[in-house]
């Protein structure tokens, strides 16, 4: 049982390049999330997906797109990377379900540097 | 979702209880209080949650005031490995699973 798996773990991009961060969970969770965390700051929600086939903007969606490919996978795409997007990106999932308050499980993060 | 207020930092002596406060004065009746922690830039880890009754698990205890406007996370015997950022989150009862994090409290456990 791997939990939440993020790939890659590290990435360096040049300004203007594009890339997709991958996230997969094996807990049959309904909800998935993408966060970014800048140095010394808390986590900020970029996008989330309450269930397969739905996605919604979080606190800081500009410059990002997401795809909920299936129940297991939720990807985050940077179309034209900017230095301001240098951050650690965390993916998370939670059960959602009928009661909506099961705990969230997080991946280990993707450390992205845009030069 | 209700916002939370936490002190930015706290110290605790190893072996003593760590009491981390959280203010959530605008909490609604259907909102739960969740606590997570993040150790040295790892992904956050769930600790405990509650609605209005006090809760205890193998990691910690959660004390929620009767009016539910504040809560305290208690680590009964803090160790150096408990040094982390602790996040208090108030989450609406829904199926969306949305989680919004504040700035959290940096707990430093000292020998």
C-alpha cells in the first residue's frame, strides 16, 4: 500500500518550459488536491477534485491546469513555467465519501525550481 | 470554511506536555476541527479531529471548548521528534474534501 505517490521528486525547469506533475493514490479516495508550499510558508491550495470528473479552483490557481484522469490519478500542469512557481508541490487525497471528513493523506512532495 | 488563528511559534521541554492552542471563533455547527503536522518539509500528517467532544488517540488529545470557539491539541510527553509545524484546520461537513491550511504553529521541542 503506497498511499499517495508523486513524480518526479525533483525538477528544474527553464522559464517558459512546460511540465506535468503526476500524482496517484491507491486508497480509493474520492477527493484529491494539489498544494504549493513556498519557503517558510504554509500550504496553499491550487486545485482540488472532489470526485472523479470534477475539478475546482483553490486559493492560487493562476498559471496551473489540472486533470483528474481517473479516480486514482490527478495531474498538475504548468504550461509556461515562471520563477514565481518555484516551490514544493504536494498532492493529497482523502476519502470524501458520504460524511466528508476522513483524514487526508499527503505525498512526499515535488521540489520544483524554475530558473 | 471558518478561519483559524494559531500562535506562530512555541517551545516545549522534552518530556513535558505540549499544549497548542487554536482559535476558531467563527466555527459553524457542522464544522469539525482537524489537526495536522508537518515535519521538516515532509508531507503533512493527520493527527486527530473532533466535533465537540474531547478526543484522544495514540498520538494526541484534542480539547474543544464548550462554545467550540477554540481548541487545544495536547501532546502528553513531547519528544524531539515532535518538533514540527502544527496546523489547525476547520472543515465544513461536506463531500468536497476541501482543505485550507493556515500558517500553523512551529513547535520546537528542546532537550
